[in-house]
């Protein structure tokens, strides 16, 4: 059986992260930085193995540092 390849192109200005799961990795995007951070942390809280990709700028990812969890006040 052949593995399927990525069937999409990254959109400029969107934030991306990947849920690493077996047998497939799932890449998710969000329009804004705040939405991406919130979704990323929700999946982390569920115990998912995550990889933060960052913001796609057309040729490479920028802002590639994974977002830190905000401490409650």
C-alpha cells in the first residue's frame, strides 16, 4: 500500500501545527495567532503529541517557537 502525500498547499499568513498520531499526522491551521495558540493548548491538554510549525510566510515558517502556556492570574 502506498502512502498518500500532502494534498494541500500552505496558505500565506496562517498559523499551522501538527498533531503527531499513528498512523497519520494531522496538520491544522488557524487564521489568527490567538486562535492557533488556543487550539494548540487545548490539544496539549488532551494529551496529544504536538508540533508547532508557526506562521507560513510563503516560502518558510516564521514564528516557529511553540507558544507558552499562559499562567492563570
